[in-house]
C-alpha cells in the first residue's frame, strides 16, 4: 500500500516536473497521516467492541438475577422437572423458550395443567426480559 502510494506520487512529481524530494516528502507525510488515521480507527473499533461485550455481560447479569425466582422449581442449572410436570428447560432452543414464555404471559399456554402458575411467573416480565431470560436458559 505504502509502496503504491509513494510510487504513484513519484510519477506525479515527474509529470509535474516538481522537485522529486519535496513530492517524496509529501508522499511520506500523507502515508504517515494515513497510518495515524488507521490506528485511530482501529482504536475506536476496539472501544466499540469492548463496550458491546460489556453490554452483553450486563444482559447476562440481569437474566441471571431474573432467573433467581425460577430456580426453586426449575433448578439453578435448569435441569429439574419443575413440580415434576415441566420438561427440563436447560438447553432448549431460544426461540422455543421465548414463544412459551410469551404464551404463558398471555395465559395462552397450559401443557401440563400448571399453565396458570407459569402465568403468574411471567405476567410482569417485559418482552426484553423474556428474551434475555430465554437466552440465559438456552445456555444452561
Ligand atoms: C413454582 C414453580 C415454578 C416456578 C417458580 C417457575 N416455573 Fe416454569 N414451569 C413450572 C411448571 C409446573 C411448568 C409446566 C406448566 C404447564 O403446565 O404448561 C413450567 C413450565 C415452564 C416452561 C416451559 C417448559 C416446556 O418445555 O414446556 C418454561 C420455559 C419455564 N417454565 C420457565 C420458567 C421461568 C423462566 C421461570 C422464572 C421466571 C419459571 N419457569 C418459574 C414451574 C415453575
């Protein structure tokens, strides 16, 4: 990249009959400038990535504390059959968990005769909380 830039600027200098040294200096400055700008861009990408990773952690912490009230029945690892009725929820597909929790929230799901109980567990959750919880449970 640097070679191409320097070469092309040298060609321009010859064509314009300007002093080669001045043009090469200019080329060199331009290349340095590009280098500095690229490293600024790289720094800002790094910052953004770190911030996104932090945000992700925050979602996980929220979900973890939201899951506290589910532990009693489903187990801290999600591997207990709640009240001997519910299937194991750990590692279920995220979208499946989301649609079940949304349906419980609306009082529209009752697979094992205990849907009402799950409605009271989910009616106060926001959709964003349901999504965070589902993501968390799917990774248990
Ligand atoms: C008091 C016990 C209890 C608590 C607390 C509880 N659950 Fe449940 N959960 C159940 C029962 C029982 C079922 C089966 C309901 C039915 O009949 O459809 C169930 C069903 C589910 C299902 C569907 C499983 C499947 O594959 O059909 C999910 C997902 C779930 N619960 C997640 C949660 C989450 C998330 C929380 C916490 C916000 C929670 N539960 C709190 C007892 C509980």
